[in-house]
């Protein structure tokens, strides 16, 4: 009986230490991200679902300044200026404008990608991978909300730079989203008008402006 209690206590202590190590690492990642004036990321994005026979790859890039961002992906530009979200689709010659509501935002948006894990998850250290000489430490995040659509997230962190290298999100339905960082640049020159939407320009070019709010 004493041995069983000792084993149980040892497992609990190990689990607690593992969670603390994971939480400590993510705190370092968050602090590092917040220390930069801006961050520019070029990435590869994969969407897969084995049951549905889906496996799609694409590339994209995003520039993040505080909560604001400009994202280019799948031929679409999405800009968030801190209050509104602008989605520009050249193929359809359409711009969609909507107000941002933090209470309804449960997605891992570009501006939250580097800090989303600060609330709502339990953590534990996972596997370590060697990627071209870089030590990538994965942390497994599980939503505290048992009704969450997300099953778990694996966050790969470069152990030396404390930058996020990979994010693997698995949903309850088996759909997996994998974002792999190709380049991570910081404190780049950013134009003053980057987050200013010029509605007149798009109207002049014949775009339809769809205001949802």
C-alpha cells in the first residue's frame, strides 16, 4: 500500500513539474514576442482530414504590430486595424468590412497566434525534435473547456530563440491544421499607412464594398 501511495505521489509530482516547465517555457515565448515592435512571418499552412480525404498545402505571410495585422493567404488580404477587419478578395473584386468583437473571437487569429495559450489551456511538455540542427520543444495544450471544438494543440518552440516554429491544431472532428514558420523576422520597417484602409481606392477600381455591420 505504501508503495502504491509513493508511486502515485511520484507521478503527481512529475506531472506537476512537467506542467510548470511547459508553462514557464510559454511565458518566455510570450514575453519574447511582446518585446518586439513588430513581427513578420512567412509560413506554410496545411489542412488535412484523413476521413474526408483532404490534404491541402498553401503558403502565406503576416505582419503583426501589437494587435494589428496584415495577412496574405490564398490570394486574399486580411487586415485588422484594431477595430475593424477588412478582407480583400481580388478575384471577386470585393472587400468585406466587419467590426471586431473580442467576445465572439474564438479563433487563433494572427495577432493571437503568439499569445493565445496564455488562458484557457492546460499544458505539458511533449516531444523534442531536431530540425536542421535546431532543437524544437513541443508543448501540448488541451482546452480547459470540455465542449471546445479544439481537441488539442501542439506548439513547437525553438529552444534557443524562444520563437514559435510550428503549430498543430487538431479538432474534435479529426481535422488538423498545421502552420510551419519558414522565416521569423522582427522589428522590420513598417509603412505608416499599413493599417489604413483606403475605401475610395477600391471603389475607384470597381470593387464592391460589403459592410457587414
